[in-house]
C-alpha cells in the first residue's frame, strides 16, 4: 500500500521531538501529499489556518484530545481545526492540569528513585518527557518502555491521573472547532468493541495505524481489523490513520490515495503557500 497522507503526528508543542519545520521537512522527504499535526490537547501555534500549503505539502491543523468515556478513556482526533472560545478555554484548563499533574509525577519519581530528573513542569508536558528525563538521569534505566512499566504507567507507583473532559463535552467542543472528529487507534483500548460504539457520534475512525502487531487478517497473531471495518460501514465513517509519530519516523502507516481523497473532500479549502 502506498501511503500519501500521515494524519497523526506530534511535535514539541506536546510530547513529540520534532519542531513543526522539521516535521514538514520529513513529510516532504517521505513524498507525502499531506500531514496532520495532532498534538495532545493543544493546537500548534505555528499554523494559522485549518489547512495550509507548505511547498506543495498539505498541512492539516488538528488536535488529539483525551476524553473520559466512562469505563475507559479514549483519544479523539480533530482535523481542520479553527479555534473556538470553548475549545481554547478547555485547552487552557487541561494545560494547567498537565502542569500540576506533571509536578506531582516528577516529585513521585524523584522520591521513588532518589534522583534529580532536571525537568520542570510546563504546558504540553507529558509522561514521555518524564520518561526521557529518567533515561538521562542517574537512575538504572535504559529503556523507555521500562520506565512506563515500572514507574509511570497507568498502574505504576508514580502515576497520577489527568483531569479530562467527558466524551460528550469533548466531542461537542471538537465538532464546533473541527471539520472532522474521529476515534484514534481503536484497537489499543482495553475494550475495543466499547470504544468503537462511540463512533456512532463521530465522523471517522483510524483504520490505518502501526499497532505493535501487524493489522492483517492473513496473520493469525495479528489484531483483527474486521471490527473497525464493520464500524466504518455501520456508521458511515471516513477511514483515517497515521504513524502517531512522536519522533522522526513518519509514514509507518497512513492513508492510501482513495482514503485521503475522501478525507480531503471534507476539509476546508487550503490557505496560501509559504
């Protein structure tokens, strides 16, 4: 499958390592037609329009918003974002909570390990930042995943839960601000079937995503794509997807031409070219 659009990426505005300029550069080098910037609980201040053109590359302003769906928390992706007062206010509330929660996790980890992490709470701070700080500290950790498994994962001794909006509030805020709202990585949740049921109120779902195992019906150990495809058919959803890039590897998954064309039809017109 030839990938032409990566609609799930992160930058230094949240917990990614790429600047916006570097992300655009890598997307161009990957010969993509489009990339969406979907930082956690923030929209990128370097983008001025819902859809922009940068030297032939279509750049979609988006967001990834964590919501509470009752039994589990879900991630919603908004595309073609035009900021509203309601969404901006909620983002500001979430970012203050991120600062407070980050401070608590940092203090917990430093106390637990007896080290100085040399990291300060700030807007956009996420657990990946703290995990990287652990790896750079004097603590006996050299694997990113081990920090989550032992310390800051959802069941870890240093974990602190974030305050997030409920599903309906988050969906309404994104629907007012975005051309499309979809469910991210549906097969990553503890209960994928329950997660997919919320697609009845959404426009899209991620069909293309680099799960830990290949998403192929030909592999008996693979995650089963049929429930996602059934949801697409049942709720008349657009199929979206992307790499969920937090570092410098783009297009590990994403949309083929036909899927991107369907998504592009629902997005606002492109503004300008740099």
